[in-house]
C-alpha cells in the first residue's frame, strides 16, 4: 500500500483523516479551497499532536517527523504523486461531484479515489470520475483518530480490486473495514441518525431536557454518549443533511428531519464546532 495520500477538505473529517494517516506513517497532501483553510487544518493537527506530547502519548521528535510529512495547499497538481485520494468536503452532492471531477483529472489512471460521504450515492458521484471503477466510498467516523470503523461502500461501477485496495488502505490506517452495499445512510447512520433525530423531537416536544435525555440513554441503554451530545459532536448540519437524504431516498416519514434541527442550523447552532448546539461549549 502506498504511503502517500491526498485528502480534499481540511475541516473536521479531513484533518482527522490526515492526522490518522500521519500517525500511520503516510505522507499527506491536505487541500482546501484556499491556502488559509488548508493551513488552518494543519494548525489543528499540530495542536492535537501538542496535546499528545503534554499527555505523554507522543514524543516531540515523533510530532516533528509527522508535521514534516504534510503538505497543505489548494492546487490539485499537488496530488500528482499520490496513490490514493480521499474527498472529505461538505455533504452536498454537487460540491462533491465538482471536487471528484477535478481530482480524477489531476491524478493518474491507477490512483484510488474515495469519498468520505456519510450518506450520499456512490454511483451518482461516480459519474463525475474518469475511470469510475477506481472510485469507492471510504466512510470514516468522527473523531477519526479514535474511531476504529471504516465503511467501504462500492458503487455500481466499483471494481472488486478497488474494494480490496480500499480495505487494505483502511487497515493500513489502523481501522477495521466493513463492506456495505450502497444504500442511503449505509449501516451506522441508517441506524444512528434516526435515534439522534428522535431525541431532537423529544427536546422540541418538551418531553425532557437534553441532559436528562442523554442521561437516560447512557444509564438505561448503556450508551457511552447520549444522542444529543453525539449530535453536537457529529454536527447538527451534518445530522440534518443525512436525515434529509434518508427521508428523500427511502420515502418513509419515520425519517422526517425534526424541525428543531433545521431551526438550529438556521441559527448557526451546529454543535461543538460552533460552540453551541444542544449544549454550550467554551471555544
């Protein structure tokens, strides 16, 4: 497996994948729409490594080595020496297809191209990729450096060789891959997002406070984190986008997004990343 990976999108997921790749021995090219955004992602990775040093999990020498293996920018020509590229931009089909089209033109024919989509159709996105047989869903979970699962999702055109390469890539990053048939939300989000959505309905209906709902699920269902705290971690905008896909694609009213989620997104209350969601966070 190659030791050079390109990542498009320096937000929460992209920089999490980049950090994981660096700690797994890869060199990383991290791109975003501007040099400033790409460097912001690099700075967040550096701060994460600094916290690791403070806690004794990482040596200063190791952190320096890893930071020396990351290149940041906005120019897709930086991807030319990568053997795998993962798109991790905003969960919007038009945005992702535009990025994937640019990626497939910038890299060689044999380069593995993956998308970190959490719910969108792999087959629809594949239409934007030259040689779509080398394109596959590679879905990581937040926070990427901690979460061990990766969903490998082949589209209609994805070759068996590409699926195997994606499995090997995930394993090289220290993850456990599961292969999932293309379906809205795949496995985890098909099960988990409706739970968070229903918890939002409980808040909207005044059934219980966010704190009590989360306590109930932690102590009554042995969940390690409550559904509303998890929604804040995932991002209220991301949760809303996934529920909209489930509702639209599956056509079942049980997947109807809670109106409170839309209201929170309109207010910019997106969870941890904005400092306000179902809970308030100091930034």
